DNA sequence: CTGAAAGCGCTAACAT
DNA sequence: ATGTTAGCGCTTTCAG
C-alpha cells in the first residue's frame, strides 16, 4: 500500500538498515550512499510509519494534555487556547505532537489518561488545573510517568514538577499598587475559593491590606459563582454599602465586565470615582470602553515552560522536581489613571 | 518492563493469540477460558500497547484537528474551545483520541498534517477554517485521506465533505428580523471579507435589505480588521453620519462590545435609541450590561457533527461527500426589545 | 475452541 | 561503511 523502508532499500540496492541510517543521518553512512538513498526516498515519496518506530523505540514524540475542567469552564477566558498555543509552540519546535483528552467527567478524563499512558500514545503529560480530590496526578506519580502540572499541586504531595504564577505575590503587588493610588476602601470580587488561584489571590490581597494597616470589612470580600445573577447581587451589595468601596480587585474578566456595566448604569465613573483592577490580562480588554488595568499572568509562557519541562523530564526522568513560577505583571489600562491624577492633585 | 500479551499468556497457560481473542471478546473462545484469562489480565494490570496494535491493524482510533488560523486568532471568541468540545465529546463516545497540529505558520501546519497522515498517527482529520490559497485541503484530497472541513471549501473544489452554517441565510434572517422591528437604516459592521464567513454574512445582509426595498448606502457597510483603532474609527464614522443608522448588524462579539462602549460614551441608549444585533452567541454576552441579541451558530454541534462525519468516512471511505448545514438561531437579548415596543406604540 | 507461526514497518546489535 | 538478523507487541491466517 504505502512505501516502506524495504521498498526504498530494494530500489536503491541497499539494506533496509542502511535506509534507516540515512533517514537518521547516521555518520556511519558514506555521503555517496546517502545521496543515492535520499534520492530514492524522495522519488518514492517515502514517509515514516510512526507506529512502527514508536513500537521499537518505545517513544512517541508526543505529549498529552489533560484538560481537567474542560473547555466548558475555560470557555470565556482565553486561558485554554493561549496555554495550548504556548505548549504547541514548544512542541512544534521539538517535533513533538499533541494529544488531548476528550472526557468531560472526572472518570472519563481519568480513563483517557490511562489510555494515553499505558497505551504508550505519549511520552509525557501536561495537566491543566488540578483540583484537590483528583485521581490523575496521583496516578501519574505512582506510574512514575513524566508529567508537569500547570497550577499548584495539593499540599500533601511531593515530587511534582509544576508551573504556575505566584498568585499570592501577584495579588499582594496589585493590592499595594491600588493602595499606592490612595485607596483605603478596597473590595475583592472573585470566583469560588475552592480554586486555589482564587484563594491564593484573596490571601495576597489580605496580606497587603493588613500590611498597610487598612481595615477591610468582611462585606468587602465577595466570593461567588461565575454567573450573571450572583455577580449582580454581589456587586449590588458592594455598591449599596454605606461606606462603598472606592476600588475593586476582580479575579475574573467576566466579573469585571459585569462590574463595569453596572457601574455605568449607576453613573459611577471609572476611573474618576472608582478604580477597577482585574486579573488575567488579555487582548480582549482593549475592546472595553474602559480599558482595564490588569494583571498579566503570561498564560502563553505558562504553557511554553510546561512543555519545556516535560520535554526535559522525558529526556531525564530522574530529574529533580522543580517549581517554576512565571512572574506576573501589572498592565496599566485606564481604569485607574485618573485616580492617580486625583492623588497628585491632592498633593 | 510493562506487561504484554505474552506475559499474560504464559501465566494463564494459553497462547498469545488466545489472549488477544479474549481481549477482543471473540466468540470463538469458551467462557471458561475467557474468565481465566480475564482474571490474569486484571491481576497483572495488562494494558494494550496501541502502537503495536496500530501497526498491524493500520488504524489508530485517533483523529487529527488542523488548527489553521490557530489559537491566536480565535483567542477572544469561544469558537475554538467550543468546537473542540463538540469534537471531543463525539470522539470520547467512540473511543477515539484527538491529535492537534501545533504549527503556527501555513507551512508548519502543512508539515504537521503530512506527519499525521503519512505517519499514520490518525485515521481521519478535521480541518478548522479553510482559506482560499490553502495547501492542506488539496493535499488531503489528493491522498484520498478521510477528512471533513468545518467551514466552506473553495468553490472550485469538489468531493469535500463539509459542515457549516448557512451564513448567507442566517444573515438574511437576522436582517429581516431587524427590518421587522421597523428599522430602515441598518449598518453592517464586520471583520475582513477575506474570510468567507464575513462575506457570506454581508451577502445575506444585502439580499435582505434589497428584498425589503431599503436603501443601504455604502457608508453603512464597514469591513475592518479586528482591533481597537480600526473599530473605533469605523464606529465613529457611522455615528457621525448625518443620517446615522438606527440598527447595527455586527459579525463579531469584539466589535459589538466596542460598539456598546462607544454608544454608552455618547449617551446613545441601547435599545431605546439604536438596536444592536451580533453574530456568534456565547454565554459571555450575559455579562454585558446590555444583553445582546445574537445569532447562535451552534459551535458545539459544528464540532460534534464534523467528528461524526469523519467517523463515518473512516468506516466507509467511498462514501459520497456531503454538506451538513447546522441551523442558526436568533437568541433574543435585550438589545432590541424596546425598539419592538416603540414599533408597537406607533401602531 | 485453541495454538503455532508469520508478519506489520522499523531499529539496533552484531557481523562482515 | 553496509548488510544480516532478531525482535518491538500485537493480530491473523491456517492448522489441528
């Protein structure tokens, strides 16, 4: 059916192994034969059967991506495509291909992982978002299979290489930034604290306000599911306080968009009257009427570094685990500038 | 290293072929032996080496996804994750796995495709977004490799199974809807017409206005690159016209968001003063202060049906090509309601 | 109903 | 520098 190494060998009058060596550019082969064989290779349109090679070399040049909390959840924010772009870029550079889990439920995902690992479909794995009671990471760990985690492992686990941002630190910084603008009443609006990202950011926020000696009442902290109803309620609560916040630290673009909308409806001007700062920079914010000040978590890098790590881990499985933190950066939009000017005016 | 069919055979005192038959649940094997072998299978934690099986069966139970116009472009809209979710769901049901191209450039993507196809890594392919001068589709066609296209093939090509929406039709419908609300001055704001989606939608729009006997001046049609600067300019132009439009048909959420923002800045009320309707529904719009009226293109279905099609095509490669159109649906938000009321009031 | 044997396409000793 | 050979782990005739 399709041309094999044997066909080429026959036509070129050499042994199959010679053809194999030419393909891998072995220095043991004379330039003359190489040329000859390469010509036939091209003529016949030879292409390697990867399954055969994988079978004997026991490697696949492929890595798997575990999409826990699948597409559905990451639907609105560019995290998913962006992190895959990072992973993909690195893999492409190294000639690796990418395999995705397709399961939606925890169990289906677990099955996918087992199939990839045991079925020898991939040489390593990248796990996106790990949650507390997750079977995948322990399984990979037990199998001694090369993998890295994007996110943070459960505290009771060791031996895991993971890539993430320092969300505590990032939140501290951005909070200090807001405090530096002169704000005293800062609200924290975020998603469910069951996600480590959120609880870390909250922690960073609290550390910063404490450090600054500010008093942040409990009503200033809203941790809610990501939907319109709960969002509106939380924001209404905040705006309805007798001592309403003058600044908002928001963990999710969606909530920030909602907030901006509600503020506009109430004729509260951003940034003249309140300041809004939001996590997870994306080019989307350019299209908002009030370009937000955001924290860039460098999603692409997260993916790229993760891929690099599995790659290293595959090459050297005994490598010590490590933890790479991708720095975050405050991207100044316009949702705080005027406040700064106010401050200056006051000075 | 890891347990093979031979190990199991030895321990169970049967031939390797018997084990293979048990795994595939061949009716030729007695229940007794099946039980015995299954027990050992489980005991030893056997798992199939897919590479070995792929090698002999010449099939992979995997399909490839060609991400033309990669993640980077689909970054802001949920199309990419959503379509993959659809594909993934079907594949998962059928025990198929998913492989992604990682290339960013046209050439790199092409290389990825060749590697997948010739390397026998996948049994079929799904191509997302085809553009005019694309090498991938002709290649696949020439190879006689099973694939389906999500989008629309170049007009000069035949024999391609493709899945898409009827964008002309959808645009016609939604335009008629807007006209039905009483609008006479309708603007069309969209991305680059080099994308078939856009030009089709424009065509549908034009057909509908013509049909209704409306006059749409050239200045009402803005086809621009998707960025803030060009967007603002186009919208400013439209709003600055002496006879400014009373309704906007927008092809992209991003532009719609920008439009809403600029309208708010100018104190133009939506929907009291102007109506805005936008293509590509997503749950994101719930978070906008003015819930948009949108056209749902059913991205998930697009992916799901595409997967189903390659699956059928793999099973029966001689199958006639077909074209599946996923219907679109107008999802009424609030960005047009009041206008309807106005109309009624006038009646 | 089960076993023996050949072979999928490739690589990697081991020869020469 | 190149050829020979023996598998990788599985499926699949062909026998029995």
